C-alpha cells in the first residue's frame, strides 16, 4: 500500500494511492469477502482510503501503521507505447523495515496472494501460516531476479502459481521461447505459470497444457499502473469465490483478471476500480467471451 | 513465385523456392481445387516445383515464364527474436516488368487472393476480371506504403479484406491504438481488416466487431519466411471451400490460416507445407480450439 506519482502521454498525477496490495484488494473484493490484507503504511496514508477498503470487506488488522514515517512512494513516466516506463523516484520509507506479521485472526486463510515484493517478505508470510493454504499465488518482477535470486528461488519452491510478464519469464529461465521458459520455470517449483503479455494477453501453463487468454483491444490505455496487480486480484478473487483450483477454473480466473485489468487502465490509479459495478464486470467478461468465441467444424 | 536465401539463428539455406503465391497455393490447395495461379518466373524456376504444384491442383496457365531471365530473388537474415529481419539482397529480375494477364480460363473465379506485391500489379488483376469475385483479399506491406501509397489507396477501395501486420496497420492509419487504426483503415475501403501480430496472434475487425485469434505457443520458430502468405492461403482456402463470407466464418478461416502458418515456420521455405496431411491440419486446428477454449459462468 503506497503512493504513486504517474506521468503518461495523456496526463499527470502527483500523488495517488497505489501499491500491489491496494489494487489486489479492490479487485478481489468484488468476488469474495473478507480480504485479509497484510501491508505497511506510514501516518500519511489517507484514513478515507482505509475506510473505503473496510467498507468493501477488506480487513486491515495485518496492516502495520508506522506513525513517524512515510508510506512507500514510487514515481514513474510511461513511454508512448505504454509498455515501457522509466522509474523516476523510489522512496522505500516504511517498506525498508517491513517485517510482516500475520494476525491470528487471519490464520486458516484458504487462498494466499503474494503481491510483488521482496521474496524474503513473501517467505515470512508463508512461514507464519499454521495451515498451508489451498493455493498460494506469487507475483514478482525482474528487480528481485537481479538482487535476490536465491531468495526468490526458495519462495518458488513453496508456491502453486507464479505470475510474471514475458520478459521476466525469459530472464528467470534463460530461455527465449516462452514454451521452453515455461517448462524451465515449472521445474523450479510452481505447478502453474501465468505469463502476462500486456496488450497481447496472457498464457497459462501446467505440465504440457497451455491456455491463451486475449487482452481486450482497447482504444486507449490511460494509465497501466496497477494493471498486473488488478489482474492478480481478479484471478485470486474468482478462485477464492469458487474454491476450485483446477486448470479449467484457472482459465476462467484469468479471463476475470483480464476483465478487471481492462477497467484499471481506464483512469489513474485504482480510481476506476472503485466506480465499477457487478454489472460492469459481467459486461466486460461477456466482451471477452465474444472476442475469442468461434465455432469450428473440421473442414 | 521466387527464390529465397534465408539465414536464421538455427541455420542457413542458399536457395529455396519461395514467393507469396507459392506459399498461398501450397496452403490453399489443402482446402479447394483448382487454385488458379498468376505469377511470373524465369527459366531457372524448377520444373519439379511446377509439377508438384500441378499435382496439388494448382493451375499454372497464368504463370508467365520468361526464358532469358531469372526469377525474383530475395535474401534475408532473421534476428534472434525472429520478429525482425534484415534484407540482404533483392533482385527483382522478372518482377521488374511483371504485367499480369488473367487467362480466359480463370474468369469467373469466386475468390481472389492478392499476394503482397506492387499495388499497381494487384490493380491490374482486379481490372481484368469480368465478374467481380465474391471476396477479394489483399495482402500488402510497409514497403508499398512508402513508395506507392496513392496506388495502394486505390486498390484498398476495391477489396473486401485487407491483411497487414500491427506495425503496418499503425503506419497506414497514423494511429498507435490498433482499435483506432482499424477504424481508420476500414474507412479507406475494406469491409474487413485482419491485423497479424506474429507470435501474439491476429485480430479481425468489421464495423464495431472484433475477434482475437491466438497464435500457437511454439517451442521453436525455425524459419518465419512465408508464414504470412501461408496464413493468407489457409484463410482464403477455407473461405473458398465453404463459400461463406460471414464474420463468423472468417473467424474460423483465421484459425485455419494460423494452423497452416504454425506448420510453415517449422522448416525452411514451403518444405513443411508439402509434408503435412489432412490429419496433421485437423490435429493442429484442434490444438487451437483447446488453446482458447474456456467455459465461463458469470460469477
């Protein structure tokens, strides 16, 4: 849970609430309650945001508030293609000493979503859980592959699903072909691998099975910040709601995640996620169905 | 119909038969006969290749043979990502004076596939047809947008389906968003637009409708030469077989084209296309069905 300053070809915002856990929570809360949030914030994090999250069924006992420090702050500028960005500022602030504590009241959680963060922090959360969740999903990024690969590899052995983007899959595996990359990564621990390809959709791999989910062709991507986290939130939200961790249900969960992400990018920060209704989500999911639906008779 | 010399990270071949029309014919002949080929070759074009094409139902009365000249020759080297390539040699040879003549025996053709070539040549073929085909499909490339845009725009007004890749769609429309690019291009004449995105699949646009077809995640792309032409051949082959030019059937045709292209890239030149059987094609199409198939109940 953090603050972002974002500059895109379409506009600029100096300070908006962000952070993986924020996006995951706003997305997942559409599907399942309660969400049991673990994070760390400073005294500057807005009370209204906490109230809003609580109203949506997000429990905050696991969110540590450090009174004399500031929340994590990230500032970035997107290039015209919206696929690449420059980081302008990273102020760790409270995140520098984040030692996550899982409240007793959270024990027994069936589904765990590890947002993109230091793998050491991700590991500490797993280690505190007295009952192993039904499904552990992990997000990560190239930064952790560069500075904390051994720790990352340790966490990989403990999770069920890994989510990375295509360049990260290539970096982690040392393979250019995504099919080969997937095989390599699946041998490192996770049973499922989701490779996110932005505007080109996502791939789900398990053993020799593969599923290709489209991205909705959008007129404009206004702000991609948080799209990956929102995807993760929709994914775990659908899984937690249905309690079905089969390959088939993960395909559906990816479509749900993609639908949520397609809303996220329409406005700055998590703003759009707060506006949409259940009907908006269903309509968007229907658009995905139409987008890829075809009848084939072998010819 | 031409010769290519190809260098990829996986190997090198000094001289192999190629050319848009060759790939289109080998692909389409799996679905419909006769294929009525229009092209130009030199005395060097192998008689065995002509015999092979004829055996597959490809008529060659429209292929002009220039006895004292050489066939078109292209040589290129692919980069490691296989998405970009450098052209090393382009010898126009017979193509410099290509004046296509539609034989009387070809008149009445219901489906016309205009391979990637000078739009002036494409136009001459359309103008010679006494009965307007049910469907005219046009392939083109950035090169013609740069040196023959007015002629290209004239042909665009006469065709039903345009096929281009994503960067060409952006170049032709001046729009970065593919949704906006499609709207712009559809206002230039074609009723349907297919945007090919290589390993990321393809999009089909008509009015406000859009369809997203995946590409099969492949272990290796051995040689991408001719993949776009093979896609076109599978597409028009399926349409001509079914004689159904609806949006729905075009979706199927794109899957068929994608399946054919996925075989093309497995070996140098059109080699793999000559080996595969009807069963191979059906198996590959089934893989596409599996790849994107999902059941969704609104949640």
